């Protein structure tokens, strides 16, 4: 581990030298690339330097403990245990720093929320989840850009697809994909009976053109007139766009913009991300099949989280995490949940790296 950390120190020093070079300031793209790399490495360097300092302090106190001076030896005995505990904590932090990074973590995020079982109540909860993620985005200075939506008759969404723009948004939101279950008494329920409904959430890293290249010959693009709720015309031009990827049959529609060009660009962005995710899923399935042949199936239930309104409780079934801060979470305070899921992911990766 120490050799890898020393290599990172050498990289950091090289980046600092380049940032200070006069010629770098004349190349804004290079400057931004170096600044991002500097920001990525800085926390690792800070923890490693702290680790080296604690190591040096421990060596000094161990020497003092064997010096024959009773006062120095007594002081060393008191100082060494907390220093060794700190060294263990830093050792763990440095291991986490060295874990392989998800290359998509810094990407923008495409989210797709769809009502599942439960009819109107499911579509209402789709709206609740969209508001929850929108408020979370506001808290993190991310921007929401809706690509397409289908509003239900009583409010909420049958389906909504949107882009979350912000560096690192995917690293935080990637754990949200799966089936979200809600248990509550609908406003229309006179008897007070609790209903259970489900909503599916798909989370994709935005794929750039360099990540997945689409052959234009594989696309069929149809344009039509947008229409809002109740058939009310949104505009008087054929600006809505439907893009079909012929080899896979994937279809993406976009009608939220008045410009046909903007709708097409958004639709292609969503399609590219879905195709990239499909390709990754194929690779993951192949690896999983190989793993199953060795250790058997360990898949969890498709249901990832339950929102229980009568008890004000949220349970994430993947990690057995429960909080009674349901209303706060629905206001976009997702950090506690996200950090618990990220910590579990780090432990899994640490287990694999040993």
C-alpha cells in the first residue's frame, strides 16, 4: 500500500508543478484538467501525510519508553495507545482512498421514475419521489432538466424522465435504482385502510458521445405535435420527437421543449445512456453467472426500500437500515441514507481487495 501512496505523492507533486508553470495558464482545458486532478488527490495526500506524522510520533514515543527515564517512559505509555488507534483509523481511510473508483461517479445522472402496482396511489408516490429528488438536487446545487413526463389524472406521474446535471451526482444517486414501496392510507380511502403501492426508479450515468457511439442508420426518428394534459396543445408545431433504436427496439420520446432540435438532443442523450447501461448490464450478468456457478445465487429482493407513512419509517432492505425521519427524507434530506449505502459499498470493495 505504501508504494502506491508514494506513487500518488509523486503524481500530486507533478500536478502542482504543472499548475505553477506559466504555459499552463495559457491552456484553459489543461488548467481545468489539472485542477480537477489536484482536487482528487489532495484528500489522499493530506491523510497520508497525517499517517506519516503519526508513524514518526509513535517511533519517537517508543524510543522514549525504552530510554530508561521513568518520567519519559510513563508519558510514552499514556501517549502511545491513542496514537496507535489513530494510525489504525488512518490506515483504513487510506485503504478506502485506494479502492477502485467507479468511472461514472463524476457523470451527470439520468433518472426515470415510473408508477408500478397501485394505480393512482402509485402515480402520486411517483410525484413524491420526483419532488424528493428535486429537493435533494437543490441542496447539492444540481440542476434538474425534464426530458419527458406523463402526468396522471389526479396529479403525480405515470412516468417522468429527467437529467440531473452536476459533477458527482451519479456517485450519490446511483444507489436509488430499484423498486420503492410505499405503505400509507390514500386520501380517497374512507375506511382508513393502508394501501401498498410500488414505484420503479432507474438511475443511469449520462453517456457522452465518446462513451457510446450510435450509428445514425440504426435510428428511426419521428416528429409529432406535443400535447399537454387534457389534450390542450402545448404548441402549434411538430416539435415532439420519438427516437427508436432499431437493433434493440428501445424507444425514447421527448416533448418538454418547444424546439424540435432540443427535444431530439435530449432524446438521444437518454437513448445513449440506456444503451450504455444495457451494455454494462450484459457484462455484469456474465460476471454474475460465473460467480453463481461458484457460490450460488446471492441476489437480494428487487424491492430496495419501504416508506411506511403510519409509522413515519423508512427501511432500506439492502443494508437493513431504518430511520424514522420519513418527512425529512421526503424533503430531500437523503444524506444519511446515501452515506449508509456508500459505507456498505466501501466495505464490500475492501473485502474484495483483501
